C-alpha cells in the first residue's frame, strides 16, 4: 500500500500539469470548435520564458523569485496567445473548419522551427534553473511529498479554482459561455465575440505557461520540441473529460496522470506514453463525447 500511495502522489502532481494544459484546449474548442494544436507550443514558450526570466532577474530570495517568474511568464504567453488568435485564426473565422485546423498545425510547426533557430533557443536542450529547493516536505508511512510536488499541486489547484470562478461567477464567464452556446445570438445581445475569444486565448495561454514553469521545475530539461508529447497527452485528457467541458479537462488530466504513474509503477516506463493513447482509442470507440460531454445531434 505504501508504494500505491506514493504513485498516487506522483500521479496527482503529474495530472495537475496535464489538466492545466488541457484547459486551454477545451476552452478554445468550447468557444470556437477549434483544436488549437499551437497550444502545446505556447506551453513550451512558457517554460523558455521562465528560463530566460530566471537568468535575467537579479538574485533575491527564492520564493518571491518563483512567483515573479511564474507571473511574468503567464503574462508573456497570454500576449502570445492573443497574437496567435488575432493573426492566425481570426481571418479564418468564417472559413471551413478544416482551414483553421490546418492553420493550427502550421502555427505549431512554425513556432517549433523558430524555437530551434540558434539566435532564439537553439536545438540543444537547456536546463531550467532551480527556482525552488527540492526537498522532502512531508514523510509518513514511507510516503513522501517533495516541495516541488506540493508547489505543483498547490499552484495548479489554485489556478483551476480561479478559472472555475472566472468562468462560472463573472460577467466575462457568462459572456464566454454565451459565445460558446451561440456566438451569433450573443453578438446580437451586445456581446463582443472577438473580445471574448481573444480573452479566452489569453487565459488558456497563461495556464499553459504556468504548466511550462511547473514542468521546468520538476523536469529541468527543456527543449523546443518538449510540447509535442505533453501537448498530445493533455489533448487526450481534454477528450477523455469531454472536449469543451472545463470540469472535464480537470478530471481528465488527473486521470491521465494517475494512470500513467500507475503504469510506470506497476508495469514498465516504456509503456507510459502508450497508455495515454490507448485511453484515447478506448474513449473514441466507446464514449466519443467523453466523461462529462454530451452527444450532440446535428440536423442535416
């Protein structure tokens, strides 16, 4: 049982990161019916923003330094998300969905290519600076919780609670849900759909940046292609929970993290990636709408 609870702690920590990234996918899909494949690269840019900010900032105590790096990285990626939406997706708003999907893939590959240029980040891996010490915070009955795991869980939970309140308890959240339900009717009611969509990209990109910082702390090796695999797993989490459903993205990310941790603990680490995509296949076969999603009947 000790081993099981340790894997449980590891899985919750990992799952919280998947959930933060999955929220960006599900928010954009809920509003635009678009799979924003460039979202994984925004996550990567968040990690590299933290890397450069930590290198440039003057030295001071670690905890405030972590908060400053996290906040500034989220702000930078929020701006990047708005730029991507404005120049890549908005001109295709009235085009067939396939056009926007291909554009999303193109933006993703473009950001990866730019990231590998020598004057930007370069193809070689970088090692994320130690913003917080990694020591055992709690240890009971053989189960340990490290500082970084506690920070990852705590930051992710606080951000998800904040997002939940933003979406379900504010005017912006009501506007976002209205645009998601029927953008044209929402516009007739005085809601600026362009502004709502831009803010949705901003919030989702900020959450991806936070996930990038948390991943950089726990797995210090970062590189321009780091978003590919993690982004795909987060997308699986969004589909598992019900793409377009915010609570579903949180639950889906947690489940993927737990299943992956158990697969590594009781099986082989070589199967950790296959597990996530196996779950995707099962979901698409048996419940395509996901855990919290609802089947929609389209009239033709």
